[in-house]
């Protein structure tokens, strides 16, 4: 697969690491010495996407660069063009892209000249493209052109190698002077977490925790509040915890028993820190 330019379509939730995976494919291929150009189709305004991709002649439209532009497709010549979130590409642009794939030539906006290109295109989406085809939002001919081989990247919550992945990411983010390794307590929380934002969310949480802990071991109280909100939504509160939060137990007494550690008590009760703070304020009034 690496040595053949088989059309590849990758499906996966936002943040699962689609671009990282495609970069690894490019670096292991015969095109590794050539350009790797990544394009987020959802991030380019609809009125600019064609000039960005296909390039344009000088004076092709109001505000155009007087020198023109060769466009991202020609910049990727001899290399790999990664079209992320291709499901968000406007229909007229899909038609022009199909022509590039069929003819291996690019026609810049405002030009009648065709420029040959030799590229491998890898596409990715978090949409169900078959459903978009049926709904008329994605061209059927382009779908079959880009989907020669379809790969599914699983979300983090379904991966069996989560703990090893957490360890690798931790080492990537921490400074040499910061604590090496994740504690058993934090690793347990990471493993139980649903991670709706996948790898992107993991990196964000780790960066916050490391900044809060500085050179000390990272503890649950160093994790951001949103982390516990997601955890609470994923794990319904146990009956015993519900009773405690309903007032059958003195929360302030429980907090003293936990050494005043809000995070430890919230984790014990199976709720977020925000929820516990609210209940503590309510019990004080």
C-alpha cells in the first residue's frame, strides 16, 4: 500500500490523530522526500477554497495577489496531498477536484492553461460520506474515486493500548525538570475517562496538569474541571454517593476526612469538582 498510490479514505472522530497517521504513511512511502501538504477543507471559507487548492492567475478576482498563486495541489507535486474533512468541501469544488484526479492536471482559477501534477491524495472525514452521497451533499463519482481503500481510526475510548499511549504523550509534553511518569491514581482516571476530544483533548489536559503541578508529581487536583465533568457524565453517580450528596452525610465532615482535598472527595463520590463545590455551598447556607 505504501509504494502504490491507492486512493485512501480515512474515517475517524475529530482528534483521533488522522493527520499524524497520514504523515507517518507519507514518511514511510517512496514520496517521503517530497512535499507533504495538509489541507483542512472545513477551515477554508467556501469562496476561497478553489483559489487555495487550484491556484489562480494574477488579477483573477478582486483582492488577488498580483503575482498569482500556484495553489496547494501544485505545491504538493511529486508528494502527498492530505485533504482533511473532505466531507465539508463545497460541491462545485468537488467537481474540480474530480477532474484533477481523472486528468492529473490542474487549471488555476482565471486561467485556460493546464498544469500536470503527480500527487498522491489521501482524504479523511468524520462524516458518514455514504449518507452524504445519498443526501446529495457529496458527489458519488468523487466518493468512489477517493475511497479505493477505507480505513477506520478508532476513538481513544475503544483503543486497547491507551495506557502505553498516555505514557508516550506524557513524555512528549513534560519538561526534563518535571516529574517523570504518571501516578497510578492519575493513570486510573485517564483510563476511565471517555475522552470525547480524543488525542487532542489528552494533550490539552496534560499541558494544563503539567503547568499546574510545575515540578511536583501530578495529582487529580491538577486536572482541569472539564476533565471531571466528562468523567461524571460517563459514569453515573453511585447510589451511595447520591445519598451523601442529598444530605444524609455531612459533606464538610467528609471533606475534613479527605484532608480538605476537593478532588479526592469528588472522585470518591463519583462527581465532578464543580458539582461538589455547588453542594458544599448549598450545605453551608
